[in-house]
C-alpha cells in the first residue's frame, strides 16, 4: 500500500523524501503508518526497480543535500497496475487500499473508477449480508460493537453508492478540473 501511495503522490509532483513522508502522513494517516525506517528503504527499492528517479539534488534547510524524486514511465505503469488490481487481503487492508486508491481516482479513466467503486460496493454488501457479522456472545458491549460495525458498513455502502452515482453523471475530468476528494460521511 505504501508503494501505491508514494507513487501516486510522486505523480502529482516531484518530492524529496522528507516531504513525501509528510504528505503520506497527512493524506493517509487513517490508512497507513509512515516512519523514516520505511520511507527511505521504500525510495531505494523504487529507485532500484527504476520506478522513480532522482530528478535533482538540492540543498536542504540544514545545508545537506536532498534528493528530489520523480516517477518514471515504468513507475507509472506499475502504479496503474496496482491501482486496478484486486489483491486478496484482509478486510482492514482492503478498506485501506481502496481509500488510498480513491485519493488518486483523478488519474484513472471514468470506466476504471466505476469498476473500482462497483467492486468495493459488492465486497461491502457481501460483508454486510454475511451471517458471521453477528455478535459473538450476548455480552452488551459485544452487541454494541457489532451494531456499530454494521452501521459503519452501511454508511460506507451509502457513500460508495453516492460516489458511483456521481461518477456516472459527472462531466469528464480535465486537466483544469480540480481534484475533488470526498470523505466518508459527506
């Protein structure tokens, strides 16, 4: 997920490692955790696979050299494959991955966005209809937690339906169209 998010941010603009970490924390704090022990090895791995390249090196505020990274055509190709993939993973990771993908929907075609929204909606509806989504005991806290989880899932389904409706009726995105981000609960 971190690769997907980092490459998505680098499509917006070239960044140095510290600024990339800041933006990842800002945009995805509810989805993933970012620390220095992960960001710099990630950048080295992406650079080694030629998915990013050092655009320039500039002096930072402390006088040290900072590498400015940019996504490469190979990185764009890999990023797009990851955006359109449906990996088999846990419920929590799948939700986080979808939210990260949603942040970068403006880089996809409308049909691709619709397909991703429809898939996520189907997964949520299946989960809501799953008989295993029941309290494990008659404990009142257990019961209240499951009620909360069910209501949260219903809100996500409603939100996905709204986004799908928007996507099916909205004019096509152009380079001058501002990126519109919607949050759950809007």
